[in-house]
């Protein structure tokens, strides 16, 4: 009787409110299980992500040596041995530098001697000198250069022939004016000079020859009477001709 009554009560419990209580407990168990499963999956994904990032950040360098070709030959280049005797016998190269010489033409002198010879009578335009021909005392505005009769007389400097004349005292006289205005006088020349008035001549040009036409100096040896003037003033030709 008691077992039957217990079974009836249990059956009544499940038939009534007990059914809903059991249903609620089953749903709770299912929810808790689902929550635990989801939490476990999220934790596993985080761990796998961390592992993946760390593996991506680590870069490994792998050096693969090249495969050695069987046909490749290794050649050892050892420096040649040089003995002392070979070093002494070996010719040494000597570089020879040829010096290039640039020839520069020397500038022409401003004045040259019109004729070669010794000075018989010098220049003195301020002091009286005894004249053996005129037998008196007078100045001498020029120099007398001893030279054989007929010796060539050349232009001491380039310029223009301004006069060719036969002077009563100095005989055949040629006057040349230079580019700077200075003048040169060649006197006691032979009667026929080699230049004409207004002729342009260069330094060294033949003017004439030594003569004996200067009556005021006929008592002297044969010579060229040569005089220079600057701005109309007589100067000593030796000051520009030099020794």
C-alpha cells in the first residue's frame, strides 16, 4: 500500500508543478554548459592569436651556401719570389723629361751705332773746345766717329727723312726725325746719300757712306759726324748709344 501511494504521489508531482521545475533545471544546465563552452572557445582563440603574432614577429635568417660546382677550380696566386740578384739585374726605368726651351726674341735696342769706330771728338754743347780745323774754340754738338772712307752708315733708329742737303760747313747732311720727335743728323757723308726726303726708313737702313765733305772738320781723320737732339736741345749721343 505504501509503495503504491508513493508512486502515485511522484506521478502527481511530475504531472503537476514538478514538470515545470524539472524543465527549468534542464534549461539552466543547458545554458551553463553553453556559456562555459563559449568562454572556453574565446580563451583558446586569444591564446592562438598571441602565439600567431609572436611567430609572425620572429624572422629567421637562413643562409644556404651555394652548391660547389665540381668544375670550379681554386687557383692560389702566390706572389713570385724575387731574389736579390734578380732585383739587382732588373733594369730600372728612368723617365727623361726634355725641357722645352721657348726662345724669346730680345727686344731691339732703341738706338744702334750708325757706324763702328772710335770716338775722335766727343760731345760738349756747353764748354768751348779747340777746333784743329778752324783753329779756334767752339762747342761741339755731336760726336766724331772714326771710320774708313766709304764705310756704310746706317740709321740709328727708324723714322722719316726730313732733309738731305749739302751744308757749307758739314758737307752732305741727312736728318731723320724719329717717331717720338727726336732727330738724328748724319754729316760728313759722301756726296750721294742713299735716301730721299720724306722717305720712311727703319732702324739699320743704309743712309749713305762716310765721306770727306765737311770743310769744318777736314783736318781730322775720316769720320762720321753724328748728332742727336730732343725737343730742339742737343744731347750726347753716347747717353743713348751706350759703350
